């Protein structure tokens, strides 16, 4: 396996400024410079003192029970127990529980946390445990109920979980049926090419599901298996035992609503004054807390009279009633995107958080919630980005002289490589036809202009109709050429769809299922981990031998 690393911007202005010009936005990130070792050293000394032995024991007991349920490896169990050490801290990352593990960056995030934890453990000389936070409390099933793979003809196929969950249903509480999972596996079986490890993929997916599991449990089991040789802890924040550890955070958040909204208003203004767009829409009545009813979560909105109402249900709650729930049944609460990092900070001794571009960009807003709770943001580290060329893809790239640098943005390799000579000549002919016809119609319109302005309108419409006809002709000839050169076209389309699946970057769209079916589960053990936090914006190009 060959791996090359370069630095590259993400396309998010605030995140890119954080990565490459931190001093310009340090005020938005509580001065937590993630390229400075002293930042992590100071943070480690601070956060390790926040968690007493009882909290750590309860945390580890819950994680061990959960780990047994999802089949964590002995290496992962050992990593969990390291959190009992009073000097231990954690590098946290996380992702929504996507179907078939979601896009490849779920794996990439985990590898980033693993590499960064190992690097910081060496430098700080204390236990640093990587933790993967399964975002199971999300309620937008439309974001996680599908996966993209490449079919036999290297075409992009979208596999979707059949369900009828409504817009408020939390993933954690959405039990799946055997019929639903069988439908996904049947579709995957029919779409996935006949590759060496296809049966391993399908067998593992089937064995990783138990009737009644939610998508988040199925996801966690798969992540535990794919990362079995790595010392990473898988954590689900909705576990009742963990919710009880952070019940006071929900209570304090609701009690501090006026101060919270004042802080948020200031945070939004600061981001705007600094020249950046808000990553999260401002909602002045949103308490940042959801109320959970029968597995569905609803925003708790603060009314002018001081009471709270569940948005969408209309149920009213006094602050006293909600504080009682926080003390006796905190599973009834869930956090929104700005409160979630604060919940994490109170649950885990968080040394650093590894996130994607949007996550790094919304933390300056979450900072307002941290401050209400008397805390600062943790250092934020951009996850490694990764592009993988499997052996057949790498061979085709070499055959056509295509490099990773040629694939930094969506491109039509068929037009530029296989049909480059034809497409240029065809475009010239079409442009000539359009120009000639437009000139003829213009002369016609001038000659008969005395009949009124309608002549010009008729002529203009005729020109547009003719353009459409000529472009249809161009497309038909182009498709004919594609069929005549089908082998070349298929090879190049494979590269296009492999790296830019459905027009999106490989790691942000393509499921790991194709790579797994081609290379096997053990191949994931060889993927590189990245921990060089002083090289921000890292992008890895991996060629598999």
C-alpha cells in the first residue's frame, strides 16, 4: 500500500481559516490552538480533574455492557478499561449511524481519532483513549437510511432502507424488523459486483443484526468489527446509564435559558462580524434541549411566561417539572447540535474533538453553550481526508495516465480522454450549425420586421427550438460514439464514479462495501491512521497494491 499526504483546504471558509490561519479566528475558538502541543497539555491537566472515580466507574461499566452487546474486540475492551485511570483523557470523534456504516468518512473519522490519540499519548505521557460517538439521537432518518455503492457496470446504485419512521423518530429508538434488513441485504446482493469477499460482506452484515436492533446498534456492531484491531471505544450517548451521568447538564441548560440566549446572540454576532456565515440557523426560542416522547424528540421551546412547550405537540411544562425529569428520568431529554458537545464534555474527559468541516465551523456557536456551563471549547482537529484507489482502479489510472491530482474535482474523463477528439469536433460542428441558423433567422426577422414585433418573438422562439434539436443530435452522436468505444468508456466511468460518486467526493458518498467486497475485512486493519496535528488539513491518497 502506498500512501501520500498533502494539505488541502476543505471549501468551508471558517474551517479553512481555523486550519491555516488560526490566529485570525482564535477568539472564536477560545484560543484553543490545535497545532500547539501546550494546548493539549494544559487541556489534559484541566479535564482529568473534572471526573472522579465514581463517574469513571459508571462510565466504564456502561461502556463495557454496551461493548459486550455490540461485540467489541478484546483490544477495544482493554481500551475502555483505560478510562478508569484518573489521568486518562480521550480524543473523541463521531458520526451519524448510517446504513451499511454510511459513507467512507465514518471509518476515516475513527482512524483520525485513533492516530491522534496515539500521537498525543506519546507526547503527553498519559493514557489517551480514542472514542467514537455514535450519533444515535438524531431524528432525520432521511440522512441515514441509504447507502451508495457501485454496481457491475460501475454505475452508482442507491440502496435504501424501507421504513415509515416519522420526522421526529430518534434513530436510537427506531427498531428494525428482519424484513427491513433482509430487503437491504437482498438489494445489496443484487447490486454488488461478484467480488472475492462479497459473501463475507453479506454474511457479516446479516450476522451483525438481531431482530429489534435499531440502525444505531447495527451500525455500531459493524464499526466494531471493521475496527476490531484498533483500541477504539464505541459509545452510544443514549444509553440510560450514560444519560443519568449528564442529567444535571440538561437541568442547568434549561435553568440558564436567558443567559444561554444572550450568549448565543453574542456568538452569532461574533461569527458574522468576523466575516463568516452561520453554520446553524438561529432559533431564539430553542432551549437546545429536546423532549423525548415514545422514542420521538421535540424541541423544548421557551415561552414568554417562563414555561416550556414541546414544539409540535403543544404540551406545556414548568421549569420545575423539567428539573424533576432531569433528576429522575434524564432519558427523556436529548441535545441539539450546539448542546451535544457540552454533553460530551461532561460525560467524557475530552482532550480534543476530531470533526469534519461543518463541525469545526459550528463550534464557535456551541462555544456560547460551553460558556454558560463555565467551560471552554476543546481543541478541534480536522479529520484526515482520504482517497483510496483499489488495485483495478489504480491499474486503469496508470493505463490512462491519470493521477490523484487529476481527480481533485468532478470531471468528465470520457469526454477528455476516450472521446476527446470526437467531442471537440462535434462541439465545433454544433456551434457552427447554431450560429448559422441564428444568423439566418435574424436576417429573416429583419426582412419582415414591418409586420410587427411578433416577428422577432417568433424568430427567437424558433432559434431556441432549433438549438434544442441540434443539441439532441449532438447527444445522440455522442452516445453512439460511447457505444463504439464502450471498453474505454467503462474504464473511465469506473474511475469517475469511484472517486466522485454521484458527483460527490468518494469518502463523502461511497459506502465501504465495495472496497470490503474486493479486499476483505482484514484490509481495513492496514489503513493508515493520522496523528500529525501540526500538519492541518491533511489529505491522504492511498493506492492499494
